[in-house]
C-alpha cells in the first residue's frame, strides 16, 4: 500500500495502480524503456493492472514478465469499461494513469488520477479529469516512490 496524506484533502490509501496501455506505458504497442524495471521496483507496494483494448495485439507478450494483471476490454464503450473495472477494485483505493479520451471516467473516479503527456498526446478530456499531469510515464513512478511530491502538488 502507498499512503498519501494530502493536506486539506485527506488520506489516500492506494492498493491498486491501474495503467492505460497505449500512449501511457507503451508507444505503438511497445512498452516504454524503464517501465518494467519501475514496476518491479514497486512490487509489493500495490497491485498493478494494465487495462487496454490492445490495439496493436501484443500487450500480453510485452508485459509477460511483469507482476501485473492485464485486462483487455472490448472496442466499444471503453471509457465505461475502464471506470467499471476500477469501481470493482475500489476506486477510493486506486491510482489511475492514462492519456486518452477513453481514460476520462477512470481518472475522474480514481482516488488519484494522473494524466501523461507523451508522444501520443493527451486528450483534453483526460487532462481535465486528472488530478495532476506529468510529462513522462517514468515521472509517475518517481511520484509513487516519493508520495510527498503528490502531497505537495495536490494540497489545498
């Protein structure tokens, strides 16, 4: 568990970390260098989940040696599928990371929603639904290793 006590907001106990795949932890279906190692370095602090429509068809191969659950959702109504998945986990204990319009509902529902701006871009729906924005997926892992950074950014 990762505990984030945000002044003026309250305590967030993060048990689940949910990543969108394409545009978030992968570019053109290929995992971004450093992501595997970053997830491994945080193993034991939470359950990792990768949720995707698997546009390029090889998410399972790309993450096969990482301790994470892969959830492949149908092509239709992806935003609702992602929100429903985190609701089932317990949105109040989930940190979500994404970049697409189909990530909007999960970012908004999560205890902490983080939008990532990388090569694929960042949908404005995801931008406005997120609690904070980072410039690179590896920045998310740095925040998870040092949750005081999240506290400093989100305090009121």
